[in-house]
């Protein structure tokens, strides 16, 4: 459908499969995270007052946190003080943030000749732990003619290592035997992109976090689009609108963007008619207020 739209509009620049996959992923994530709101849960392991939210589809959009038999309220990080003694805190609360304080240089990368490759690099005193998510950028030398960089510009989950080594799995085999250049010459930088939930004091009982998840990522144009079928056409119109606007065809691009907006609004209205509305009687006060 995208190709037909571009052919009909006589777009004056080439559109590769990599570009289409990139634009489709962006559009699907935008609609999935703002319109569909796929609900999931995770039970993280809390260490003191912090827990890593170790889920591939994790976002900062958390709508409920349970600790034992209590629902904990949200509190803005700006109103907290880490120097406050936890013994003086009466009621617990939580906030979530994506820490970006840890960063470092990636050197002496080694990869295994399997699919997917286990990648390992050196960085003394990196401060990372299993479950951390790192964004790798400015990679050099891990290249293959005609193929986009397999590691650069993506977020990876730390699966092992020690005080000086960090390990993660690539999506495919990026060994030299697969046509990539020698990895030992590779270098780059990494930055921590881990979502963590912070509590005012150690929570009591098992913690359960409810969040709106990211759509399932697409590995290729043949991958399933993680959206209701009614919204896939909205993705197509958004991509066509973006490409037409890039080509200077602003009026046609605006028309496709309007069609996408109409499809999304009609889907929201249909979903609202199928959902039950809450009773007009206000719900009882939750127990964390008087505990």
C-alpha cells in the first residue's frame, strides 16, 4: 500500500525497505503507546527501595503499583528528598524514571559465531548489572555491505559479565564468518537506558507493577504489526503523509494525515461503546490513606 501511494504521487527519492521498516516501527509505536495502550504487569525484584523494570516492552507509563495488599500512590520525583530517613516516612509511594547517569566506552568487542551472537565488551568499573538496558552508539567496524549496522543505535539487555566485562545478545549472528568485518577493532559508546521504579521506603509484600507496554517490535517488513487490524491502515496513511511531506507535497501529505486521524478517532469511539463505564457511585477510599 505504501509503494502504491508513492507510485501514485510520483515521489522523487528512493524508498528502501530499511526506511519503510523504520517509519512503520515509529508509527506503530506512536499509535500503540498513545491509542491502543496494551496493558501488562511485571513483578520486579526490589533491592532496598529500588527495582529494575526488566521487560523488553517496558515504558514509563505505569498506571498502578501494588505492594502486598496495598495500592501505592504515585509521587513526583521533584517532591522527594533522597536524604530523608526512611524511618520518618509514614506512607510509602513510588515514582519511575529512566536513569541515564551511567555511560562509558565500548572496547575489545568479541562476538560468538552463533545465532544470535553473544557479544562481550570491556569497560572497567562500568557499574551495570544484569537486566540493565544500554543504548550503543557511534560503533565502528562491525559492518556488512548492503546491511544496516546490527548493533549501533539500538538498546540491548545486559545478560552477564563482571566488573570489567559486559555481555548482551545481538538479534542475529554478527560474527566475521557471516560476512561482517572483524569485531575486535570495533569501538563505540554506551549509555544506560534502564527503567527503574523508586519507593520512598522499602515496600512490604510482593510488588506488582501495571504498565502500558510497547508494541512488539518488527524485525522485518514480514513481521506481524502489533495493532488491531482496524488501525493498520492508519499506520499506512501516516507513513505516506510523512514521505509526501518530505518530498514537498504538503497538501497531499496533510490529506493522508487527516485520514489517519479519522481512522484512529473512529476506532476510539467504537472501543468506548464496547467498554463498561464505572458506576456513578464514587468508589471507596483506598486503604493507603489511613495507614
